[in-house]
């Protein structure tokens, strides 16, 4: 083997890749040199693949810098990337070469790939959406950057014991991250605290305070079957070397000497640190500002470099677009204004025009109580100049409202609900135009807190505001931001979410992909999902049905083997695999996903089975495995009680000799992207059972449907559109509709309803101790009487229960007819083209960002 050439970037054939792998093992050792096991093979493979990535990534960067197209910059506090190896070689078309090369060296690609820890820099849907978008942006050759933070610890690792959930720190960077490129040449200063001084000319300057640095770490993101490879740039925080306090250190005051460093570094310790304390809130604000400030400085630096002698601020918004993924990056707005006005010397009006034309905002929640608000005093302390800027934005907006023709009797109410600040006195300049002012709470002993409403700032500053599914975008217009919609109807859009068919079909489900490719005649569908619709015409083809069922069964066997390995439980691949898996239960508002409805359904079913003779049981029910995946926020007790209840039910049911394979209830531990990649292809029924009107979109519903699982769900989020696409016969619908929810809640809060006897039966069964002695009263009381938000059964679990269990009976009936079920599965995949993130990204590109594809030749 020639190590000189092997060390250089190898060719793309198996022999050169094997030589290159050997080079990385021998010359860039990360481990004890005499061992060459799967772990070592993974790190060698990652370094070798990275060489290929870097080549494409450099070419893409150079091409974009020269051509100077308009770029989109996607800002997100979360990116849930998952593993990189399989995805990278798959997108670059190098899977076979790497598999053969590893085989030559005595390794198996699949075993090597699972050595990689998940990059879990997110909680769930919102972060995974950002990662799917990057895959589509690269694949469709759009000039794009992702921006986020490089958290040292990912989401915690979840262990399930008899006590329910236990959390352990997840140290994903412990063995280094071979996919990242530390860019010590790319860093920006970030300031906190300090004060604002004015020069004689009125120019403002922010001085003093704490100065840190944000350093870039780049992750190359390869497109599928294209050279284009874009960047996810993650910021890490530190201080300049000269800020290390050498004098104190030598005087033995070691803690004091390291204080500045620790203060900077802890910004990137974890995602969403607890914010119950003022210190916690401050840390979160520091995170948000770091992301916004570093990213904007970076965009401006590159814009200037690309523009060269043609530089002009008037061209900025035709070259730079910024998308704010939810309100976490709202500080982009005052930060861009500050740089344009204070540093670049632009007039306010011009700067505002540029800012508005540049930023757009994606809303992810319909729950008013979930919209971010920050205490004004805290923001004032941390970002004094930004608060001045926000005051001016607020003032100008109020003036706009006053002259917008809103009825005089209405104007005060509108101003108070739409302006950026809450409970803050109106600016002097507008007081005379507003008849009565009840803006400020005048209870001097218990004043209402002064707050900054981040979502209002986003809507006021952004040129576009979008929801993430059709029904959600309607709710955004009609309820959440109705006043803004009436003022600026042209700002509001819908962009139904999507997921990448590369990771979520082609790579995680090779079994089904092979069948699809066989019947469609080529693999084109992986990039052009529209082709999948052709499966509709083949749904009666007996051969296809047979191949399809066999592929599904192979995925189920894989999942069963994984569950055995993780939990020791043995499940039969002949059972119906019924799954509810989704992100994080963070607070009360996240109970809308209603894992509780699912487990109550299991409990009722179990009770009925126990009351029947073995013959009756077998006649009424099909064998079913109910699987759960998801984590509960460590200090959110009700969520942890739900996990405990599922554990208890599983411990009872799974061991019951009367029941056997008729019913199993299992939590698949430590749900994350890699677990989802096994769980989703192996599932046949997907529980998408949120309270109608509460799930903005959901994306796991799309992943399940495109892997041939049939949905049982409410008319909520993207379920509505999935049902339209796959056909109502191929979707199990139940539950109250979104427009009925408000009335139903009222009725139930006032006690004007008859509880369903089956619901009472399930509740009483838990209380009887059938699943152990744990006290479930605090959890069950949220479903009865007045509790939680002060309204019993806020999430309508009791209300939808009877409809849900009746719908589950229809599922049993349908599953008995294997051919019918397989056709439903095929129709789900055939109806999934719309849910490719490629479609979503094309829409954003054309209707919000105004960017064009630019393939690297
Ligand atoms: C897709 C995905 C989610 C989102 O699930 P929803 O049910 O849509 O909320 C959460 N976590 C992981 C790991 C995912 O892959």
C-alpha cells in the first residue's frame, strides 16, 4: 500500500478507500495502536469520509463566494442531526465503496456505523426540522448556511427502570467529533452588560461589560447526488487568551483566575438550561444573543468579502436572507439594527428597511402561553443598547397603528396587545393620541412584570410570518396573531413541514426502499418523491403486496431484535406493532400529545381481556405490541409519572400468562434520531393523537406514513394533510375537532357533562392498585375535576377516550385482513410525496427567501 497517495484524498473505489482507512488508522491514531475494532474502524472511516466532504465543501464555498448569489441563513437554537456516517456516504454515493473497503479490513459497515454517538443538540421536532431542511437545502443546491450553538452536552441519556425514568448526562463530544472542523480563524467578539454612551453627534456606543468570543465549528452538510456541500456553523464560546487572569492565578487564587473563562464557556454547556431562576434566564438570553450576534457578524463579513468593490448596503437584503426558527433567534432584529446604525452609520429608516427585508419568522406553536417573553429588567441589564433599539421599534410601531385607521374605541386595546412591551408605560410621543391609558398596572405592591414579547417583535420586524401546517397557519391568522393579520395580511403564509426522504426512507429503511425501487424502475424517487404517487396504480399488484409485506416484516424483525437487546423483552414480529414516539415532554403544555390517552386505552383493553375467556379474547383482539419512545424533562413530575405508569402497566401486562402475545407494552429507552430510524420502519400503526388544534404540524407523523405505517389520529397539525393525501380509508380518524375544543373545555370545566363509564372504569382500575401501589392521584386528578390550568381535562383525554377505543377496535378488525392492511400501508407511502422537505424548501425559497439553486459544476 502506498501511504503517501493513500494519505492524500483517495479515489472513490473500494481499494483506494481501504488504503485511505488504513492510513487513518496508522497515522492518525486515536486509540491504542494494536487494536482495530469497530470503534477504531468508525473513527478511521469518519476521518476518511471527512476528507471527501471537505473537498466538496471547499469547492462549494469557493463557488458561492465567486458567484455571489443570495444566501439563506437558517438560525435555530436546536439541530437534531443524529448520526452522520451513513448519511454522508449515502448522499455522496460512496456507500458500496466504504462497505467493501471495510470488509477488506475485516469490518461490517452496519456495525461500524452504530459506533457513532448521536449529535442530539435538540429536544425534538423543531431541531429535527432544522436538520431536515439543511439536507434539502444542500440537495437542491441552494446557497445556504445553518447557524446554531455547539452545546457540550446533548440531551440526557434516558434509562428506564422499575421506578420509571432516570437521567444520565450525555457527553457526545467525549471522544471528539470527527465531523466538525474547528475554525480558529473565524471568531467574533460578543459583549454583555456594560452601558451606552452618546457622542456629541448623537451616535450611540455600547461599552464596558463582559467581552467573550464566539468561535466557529463547521459541520459540512452534503447534498444527495450533488457536489454541493453546505455548512452548519455552530458557535462555541470562550475568551481571548489575555483574559486569563495570570496575576490571580500566580497568587494562588485559581478560581478567580478562571472565572472569566468559565463564565464564557458555560454559555454552551447545555441546551435550554433551567430558567426558573434569574441566573438561568440570564444564561438563556446570553445563549440567544451569542447565536444572533455571531451569526450576523459572520453574514456581514462574508457579504462584504463577496461584494468586493461593488459593496453597498442597498444590496444587502437582495443577497442575505435570515430565517428565525421560532422566536429563540429574535435578537437578530435589534442586533442587525445596532450594527447598521451604530457601527455602519446608517440612518434608522434605512436600517429598518434593510432589516425588515432580510428577516422572516417561523411560528411553531398555537399556544399563547408558550410564546416567549423576557423580563425587561433582565434584558436591560444584559443588552442595554438593544433595549433602546427595541423601545424605538415599539414606538414606531405604535405610531403605525395609530395611523392605520383602526377604530378610535379599539385603538388602546390593540396597542396594548400588539406592541412589543407588556405592562410598560406608553412612549411619551404617543400618549396624546391614546384616549385612556391602562397600560401600566398601578398596584404598587404587586406590579405586573414588565416584559418583552419576542413573538410580537418577530411579527413586526419580519417581512413574512409562517405557520408549519395548513390548519396551524389558519389558527395563526385567526387567533394567535389575528390583529397583525388584519393589519398586514400579506405577511402571513403557510409552509407545511417536511422531512428528508434520504435519512427517513432510503437510508433508515433499505428493505422497503429496495421494493419501491424495484416497482418504480429506478431510484429517482429518493430525490423526486412525486414518483412515489405511481404506487397508487400498482396497489392491487399481488407481487408488490407480497414483497411489501416481506420488507415490512424484515423491519419488524430488526426492531424486535433491538428491543430484545435493549430491554430483554421478546416480542413476536407477527403482532401488530403500534408506536407512539415523539420529542420531549417539557412542561404542562406538552401533555397535548396525550401519551396518557394511549396508555389508558391499553389499560382498558387489558381489563376487558382479563374479563373474557381465552376464546373470546382471541376472537376480539389481534396480537399487539404498544411501543412508546420519548423523554420527560427531569423536573417535570407529571411527565415522569406518565413514564412510570407506562412502566408499571408493562411490568404487569408483559408477564401475565393469560395475555401472552395478545398484548405487550414497552418503552423503547433513550428515544433519539438513531432509535427513531429503527422504530419507525418497524411500525405498522402510528399514534398521532394530540388534542385537536394543539400540535402545530408534527413531523413524526410524516416519517411514519412514508415508511408505511397507518396513522390513528385526530384532525390536527399535518395529520389533516396526510389524511387528504393518503385517502380517508387509509387513516383511522377519531376525536373532537379543533373548532369544538373551546366549548368542550368550558363544558367540562363547569362540570356539564356525563363522564363515559368506560373511562371511569379505566381510571378505577389504576386506582385499585392493579399496576402496583404507586400513588397516581396527582396525575389522574388532571383528568378529573378542576386542576392544572384550573380546568379539568384540559387536554380532553376523558372526552376523546370512548371514540379512541372504538377506533382502536376498527384497527384490530382491519389488521385481521393482512392484504387490506398492506394496501393501506402502500397507500400511505404513495401519498407521502408532499411531505418531503424538498417540497417545503422549494416553497420557502420561492415564496419567502427569493433564492435560486446554484449547483457546483
Ligand atoms: C421527528 C422526530 C421528533 C418529532 O416528533 P413529533 O411527534 O412530530 O413531535 C422528535 N424526536 C425525534 C428523535 C425525531 O426524529
